[in-house]
C-alpha cells in the first residue's frame, strides 16, 4: 500500500521543468554589448599519442587521444568578460 503512494510521488516528480535561468534569445556581453564574437577556453588538454617503432628504428603514430581537464570557460571574444553561466546554452546552440 505504501508502494502505491511511492509510485504516485515518482510520477509527479518526473514533470519536466523548463530551465528558467537560461536566456531564450541571443547572448550578449553585459560589459561591452558584443553579441558576435565568443571564446570557449579550456584550462588544459592532455594529448596522448601512441607510436609504433618500426624495424628501422623510426616511429609511426598509431592513434591520438586528447583528454580535457579543468573548467571550461566561456568568454566574450571582445573584452574577455566571463560568460561561463551561459556556457550550457552556448553548447546547445552550436551547430
Ligand atoms: Zn564583452
């Protein structure tokens, strides 16, 4: 019987919430007003390249992987203002 109440609660929790904190239109820089140029910046990237050594002692790259570390920043391309709170919106709008 408690089980049935639990299911009802789970159903009401699943209601889709629209993200209200995200801008619906175009992003523009609150400092300089730029709405054209933007920069995505990553703290650091580790690139790993796998090589095979050939019989003559030379090396041939087999595969390259890059791993990203740290915070991804989203900045105004004109004045460098930190627009990271809009980063999720930006990623959704990259085509
Ligand atoms: Zn700016």
